[in-house]
C-alpha cells in the first residue's frame, strides 16, 4: 500500500500467453511456482481409467491421472450440459499427451512442433482437442500442489470446449470483442472447472475424490497461473489475477455452470489492473513494513469509525503497541480487547515473512484485527468462531472500499493477490482475540474475504 497514489503488491507471476488460435490456462513459458503455496501430495484417483483415450501416451502415472480426470470431466458434462443448456454434450475430439523435450514427438494440433507445448496445456478450437506437456508441466504441478493441480488444469481446458459449444468461439470473439475479451472466456473456464470440482467433492465422480486440503491445493495451482502484476484486463492474453481466478472458480463451485456461462464484463468486476504511477511501479508497489503500518492504520481508523457509527456504535481508534500483549496466539499482529489496542511486532521474523508475500498481506492481517475492534465497538464479542469469521469478512469489506477509490489511498495491481496468498498459506487472518483459529479451510478463508470485498460489510455476519 502507499500513501496517496500507491498500493501494495508483489510481482511473482507466470507469463500468460495465447498460441495462435489456442486458449489455455496461461502457463506458456511456465514461470515460477509460488513458494510456500499449499501442497497436497495425496492422490485424488480412486479408480483407473483407459489411457488409450490419450494420443501419444507413455502409459505412465501422469497419463493415468490425466485419463482419470478427463474421463470424469467428460462424464460430468454428459450429465450436466443438456439439463443446464438444453443441448446434448459432444465429447472433446482428441487429447494429446506430449513430451515436449522429445525431438521425435509428433506435434499436436495448433502447433508446428512438439516443443511448442513445453510447460503448457491448451485447447485447440480448430480440431476440438486438448494437448498438455506431461514431462515439464504436470509433474511440477503434482510436486507442488498434488494431483488436484492436474485436475484443475484439465477441467479448465475442457471448460474452453464448453463455451465453444455454446457459441462463444473465435468467431464470436472477433465479432464482439467487447463482449468476449480473453479475460471473460478464461473466467468462464475457471468457473466451469470449479463447478466440476464441486461435483467431485460431492462424491459423484467415478475416478476422482477431493478433500478440503486438496481443494486448497486446487486454488493454489490456479493462483500459480495468475497474470504478471500490472497486466491490463484489456490485454489480449489476460487471464486474471489471483483474486479474479479464485473468484471465478469459487463461483462455479458454489453456483454451478449456468452462472459461468453468463459471465460478462458488465456482470463481473475484474480487478486485474495496470500501474497508474511510475513511482509505484518502480518499487513494485511495496512499502517497507514500518511505513505500511503507519500509513494504513490511519486509513483503517477512518473506515471502521464510519462503519461502526453507521451501525449505532462508538468507535475509538485502537492504540498501537510495538508488540502484541494479548491472550492467546493471534500471530505477529493482535487485537487486545481489554484495552482495545492493536499490537504489531514489526521486529518479528514471522511478520517479516508475511510481509515478503507483499505489503497487503500485512495490510490484510491488520484489517482483520481492526475488524475485531469493530465488533467490540458494536458490543459484540471478539472471541469465538463467529467473531473470527466476521473479522475476516470485514477485512474484505475494507479491501473492497479501497478497490472502489479512484484517487488517494487505494489498491495497486498486486494487492489482492497478496491477500489471497496470505489466506492460502496462513490462518492468522481467521483467529479470534484469544488466538483460536475459526477452523475451516483456506478455500473457506478466501471465500469469506471475497464475499466482504465484493459485497461489502452488509454481507458479514455481525449479529
């Protein structure tokens, strides 16, 4: 975050690109895997599928996993497509497993050489087929995110086949680019992937099962493919930042595929944005920890004073303490109900580690502690699961307020990504004033924060 013009962000992202006539997850030139992202090495398969559905398969474990995922995704759409859209599902024509490093490998459709698939997975509309790199992409996803990472990628790519069958194809994009920019069709594909994962989580798939930890890993893998910080939502290859991508996935998971098909730039607020200040861009949007704490706390005071007063309460700005001195373990930032103070241990190794994610990771955590202070100001308890959940939702409401500002103190391009990464990696943001975590998964934490960000404090349970 920054005073006046800047905001918080951190530039760790993958290069997003489109091959000619190809739509993919945004992994071309596969870049860094986000350090510390959720990991789930557990397998998700409960039954074997026919690997002969894959062209070029080596029959190995990666292709066995891919075959199980593809079989279940297509089964999902056979059962869901006609009841949802009134049309019969047509199976995707072909799936190509490629070792992009093998000079003798045959190139799949939409490519000239097998090496064009390196580190990538994509849907080729011209041949209605999907290709993926089984050597340089999927093994890395399994190592970092477990099998769920591979499932998400394949569900996303088949999601492109879904909107292609609904008439949102290359021709439609050329005719009405304002209706179907790349970020919209990518959001649809993320959303369709979420709707499929819900079906799996409900135990309806024949070959796959996912538990809450694996859902967290699925989100982590999706975040891994976010656009570089500062990408414009109107960029031809834009796929979305971490917040946009997990929002689309969770919408599909919670509401199903019909909502996914109705995504437009008018109905959805995309938060991917460019830098607006050369100064902010030069520093990557990150403030030093002491500067951040100084700048954001005054803004938090103003926001929560207005919110509390609007609800008939009385707000007193919390006193800042150099170290947390409260009951329980809230982490390196804590709210103390007995004197309504906020302790910030700026010298702690743990807070330094959180701040390395980006300065709005720290900002989000601070906002949750101010959320607890707001509950006390409204005569509510700051203890218990309900309080912890409400505080995180209120931190989202504060973030949404920042997002809506056109000038002054506001959000920079990478800030929302930093908040998502914090919530995926740590549970500090959903601990009550006694330091008790509210329970639930990272998927749940992100959902609470997202609800507050998009729908405001009215969506938070403050009763």
